[in-house]
C-alpha cells in the first residue's frame, strides 16, 4: 500500500488518538467545550435565523466538527478507529483521499444534526466519530449498489471480500442501530449513527448520478 495514498485517513486517526491521549495525560475531558450540545446548537441556529449570531453561537456550530474527534474511553475510540480505517480506506480508494476527508466531515456533521433533531432538549454533549464512520459505511454501500467495484482489500480483512457482501455488513449494522433506538440508551447517540449513514448514502447517490460508473469517475480525473 502506498503510504501517501491515504494521508487524510491517517490524519483523521492521528488527530483522534492524539486528542484522546491528551485527555488521558491531563486527566480531563474536552467534551464539555468540544462536544455538540443539542440545546446550544439549537439556540445558535435560532440566533442565526434571527440575524444575531454571536461568538458563543459560532462556537456551538464549531462543535458539530470538533465533537467528531472526541471519544469517551478506550473501547469507544478503538471500535471507531478500526471501522474508520476499514471503510475509510475503501472510500478513499474509490473517491480519492481528499474527497473521503470531505465525506467524513459532512457525514459527521450530518449525524450530529440528526442526533440534535431527535434529542432537541438534551443538554448532554455528543462526542465520537461514529456518525462519520457510519457515513463511510453508507457511502461504500451506495457505491457498491451503483458501481461495479473490485473486491475489497484492506487490513484487517484476511482476504478480498465481495463489495456487496461488505456493503451488506454495513447495512445490517445500520439497521441494528435503528432497532436499538427503540430501546434508546441515552449514552449512545444512535441518531448520529443513522444521520451519518444516510448522509453517506446521499453522497454516494450524488456521485454515482454524475458518474454512472467507476470508470467514468476515474476518467474524469476525480480519483486523487
């Protein structure tokens, strides 16, 4: 594997790990200032509509991005980073690393917005890359449905996997999340998972509409 081919994915993982390490070293949490708090984001959105945006409101909007890089414990970050690596590399291979980075941010923000819409009165900060990771899963599924993709090859997969099989795995995981929402655990942002996944599917739908085949996308020089 070309180590420079997926710098954006490496960068996302490095930032998340370094931020988590800094929290452990300082024995603190950045969630209070960096997590996305539904009530604060909703207040900022209301202020924007009314044309009276303040610095605090801008900071509330910024948490839609900063929250993606924060994690609660070792299990949380380890689980997210493994799936981020797998589906992030696959998405980067298909769309190009910088467009994969853009998709990561868009899906993370989309997931946070859905979480806020489903929990408008919550004052608990939402953190984690789960929404963005689900976005990569949704994007890969969408691409696999519309494009004829090569078999997926990425560590830790032991051998090449049919794209629809891997896409089906992502879909099952997403459906499982939706079912779990019926017995909602307030400590898990299932809405972010759903919003991120749907954002990824939407991105894939747009890309495959403009470029009906992977060959057409590559021929247009978009894979970089």
